[in-house]
């Protein structure tokens, strides 16, 4: 019995379908070389797929089409950020996509990062990390940034009732309180909409 394999598979399954990861997510249980060997075997067995160089995914499956779905770009970005111990925040199209406010898959996903500016090619999508001082962005919580960036990308005149409902459902009751507090010093019209979302 391959005990290490079982530990790796258990962690992958425990995070659920759609989870993207690198070997750094398993360094607490084995050496880098041992992890690489096992991930390579799991990829060959089609239990996981390779999303990018050094990044793997436990893919979601479409019963209708009977195919594995492409990895989620935000999951890939999060896996890369964990690997290098970066903090990241999605901007514009990335935030809209995370919230499900856009049905279009943009050709470019940009994240603010406290790491170096880097670009990755994920199939036909450019994944861009742009270095910035995140401490100056004003947000303590990742979901505050996602909501703010999405509303800003849509524009004040394009906020509908459906938009409000989607964002409200994205946040738990506790998260709404945190986001409301976290965003009180943002642009006035954005904060008014966030108040409507979080206080209803």
C-alpha cells in the first residue's frame, strides 16, 4: 500500500472538485521529489490534470457532456499565490468572473500581488500578477476586494437588482458585516451599493 499516495489523494479529495494545487500544498507530508512522483502518476491515471507548469487540478466533471471541465483561473491564481506565499487580489474581469456576473471568459485575468510582477499563459488566457503595495489597497478581507472591484468594473449605471442579489448570495451574514466595515472608506457610490447589499 502506498501510504503517501493515499495521503495526497485524501487531501485532494478533501478539497473537492475544482481545487487547484502545487506540490507546495503537500510539503508537510513528504519531500518535493516524492510529491512530484505521485502527482505525475495521478496525472497519468487521469485522477488529476495538469493546469499549467507545476499546477494541477482535481477537475470538475460535466455529466451532460461527460467531460472534465477546464480549471478555474481563480483557483490556478490562488494555487500559484500559495506556492510563493503571495497575497493577491483580483481586479476587474477576474472579480466579475469569480462572482458569476460575467458569462464571458476574458482573455486576461489580472491580480494585484505583493509578489513580483509575472505573467502566465493558461491555454488561451493570460494570467497576470501585478506588483503593488496591497497594504495600501485598504481591504482586510479578500471578498471586500472582489466585491469592490466587480462593482467598479460594472459602473454605477449598470448595477441591477440581479447584480445585488448575486453579490448578496456570495456573502454570508457574517461576511456582509465584515465587508460593510471594510469598505466604508471606498468610493461613495460603490459604498452606497455595498450598504444596500449588506444591510438588507
